[in-house]
């Protein structure tokens, strides 16, 4: 079984943002801000090449059976000039959609950490979550550093998304039931019970590849069947946090089994922040913030 990963495109993102903003007016500003970032990413996909050496030589079955994703994310060749263009476009989208205007004195695309020589180390720090030296004379505050990392992360996403869409054509889902992405090893961002077949499909937080998980057992600690439970907010039982009673990790999941509506999971991640709060109060940890 192949779980296809499709790109919505700029127009669908723009329409989706307005649909979500109308339904969730309390999140309208955040939705439009992230929607603008998604538009930059979607517009860039056609101009990005997937630079994976010996793609056709990857022994997909062997890697999947051994629990290894098809791509080591720290080996992906990122075009420095194209990456800086993306970072600059994302930063401009943030400036245009933020009431406070420019959060930094300069565009992050011009920072030393994005020079041709420094970019591989910056990529690795972002992927592994290790300390990142921006190379600036002035130290960023913790909130500023977090925002900067998010901007640089979103700039990476289209490169991994482009490669992930190619890798999924070689991905037999029956060989993979892990809690991390079979394409790049990234953590799940959010999931859905898919319309039609009801499969539990989660979306990678880095390459946005979708993959299928079993509902009966935890994909993170491999607990026995029946270890999964869920919580939801009373005003919306169709959106819930599936969690393991043993390891306390959870994945937010949207039930689309009785809906024909097109769902944009990154936007669902925004409008379900109340679920994150409820899960945290129960002592649960988001799978997107955990090492695999």
C-alpha cells in the first residue's frame, strides 16, 4: 500500500486559510501568517531539485525492515542560494503579516550562519535540535532565537518535501509502523483519520510526507495492543489527542471519516492549540517535540 503525499499548491492554501479563518476567527491572524509562509513554500517547490545521490540504488525494503528512514536528513544537499531566497521570502511574509513589523534588524538570509560554508552545519543543528550559532554580533533573546530557528526550519521544509514526494513512490507502507517519518526520520506534526478508508495517516513535521499508523499500539514505545487512549475537548470531539498510557506521547488527530472537506493539516495544528494545552495539563508530551 502506498500513501500518496500531494502538494496543495498556492491557490488551495490561500483558499484553505480563508476557510479556516472564517471558521476559527480567534486564530485568523495566526492562520494568515502561517498561510503566507506556506504559499512561499508551495511556490518554490517546482524550482527545487531533489539532490539525493543514487536514489535508484536505495534498498528501500531493507532500510524499512531495519527501521531506518530512506533518507538521512543530515546528508541532503541544500542549494545555499535557493535556500537563502526561501528564507528571505518567508521572512518577508512574516514582516508583512505581523502587526509589529520586522522582528530583526536584518533579514536572516544575510546572517553568517547561512553562508555557503556554514549552511551544512546550520542544517544539521536545525535537524538535530542542537545549539545554533547565528554568527551575529548581538545575542538574540530566547524568543528571538526561537523565531529565527522556526524561520530557518520553514526554509528547509521545501527541500525535504520535494525529496519526500519522490521517496514515497518507493515506500511500501506495510513495512513501516514507526512513530517517525519513513522518508526523512522527522517527527509527526499532526494526523487524520482519512476520509474513505479511515486510515490513521500522520504528516511529517519536516518533509510533510504522510504515513499510516496502526491505531491499536503505540508507534513510539511499541507497547502492546490497547496502550493507546485519547482525549478531546467537549466542544469538538472530532479533533483529539491520541496518546500512549505508557510513554505519555501524543499525536493530535482530526477525524475526517465522515467529511469530504479538504483538510490542511499544518493549519489544523494551529486551530487545535487547545488540545496541546489539555494534553500538557494531563502530563503528556507532543511527539513532535520528542526524539525518536
